[in-house]
C-alpha cells in the first residue's frame, strides 16, 4: 500500500511571481490524521505502519492497546483508536483519492 502519510489535498503550485501556476498540481506538505495499524506496543508508545515504514508514536490515554488495532495518528501522537472496518474503509478511500489525483495530473 502506498502513501498513508501522503499529502492531501493536492494544490495548485505557485508561479515565479507568486500567483497560481495553473495546470500544475503538487502535493501540499501538511500533516493529516490518518489511520495507522499498530505493529507492537511499548511503554506509552506504539510502533505503527507509516508509509510502509515502522514508526513509534505516543499513545498516552489509550488503554489496553494491542497489535493489529488501528489508531488515528497526528504529529506523532495517537489521538484515538478506530474500529478495524472503519479504518480500512478510510484507507481504501485515501488510496482511491490518490489514484484519482495521479490520473488527473497525467
């Protein structure tokens, strides 16, 4: 799977004069709260899959976390636990959206 941390939404890039450079779409480098699958749990932190790379995040306030569950993560902090079906539906949506954007700029 690609790009769970991909930068959405896509934006129009600026021209040299600071105005919009129409016809060129580029990714906006902002963070997004996206579901991440928990790989393992440590002391007040969890290792999650982030863009196909294991990454540690803080999990303060999320009790009884287990590997295989999903978390909404933003800026290195787990915000909440998500039901698996809801998380996987969101991830499918992001994949489809990413594909649509990629096709639009081809």
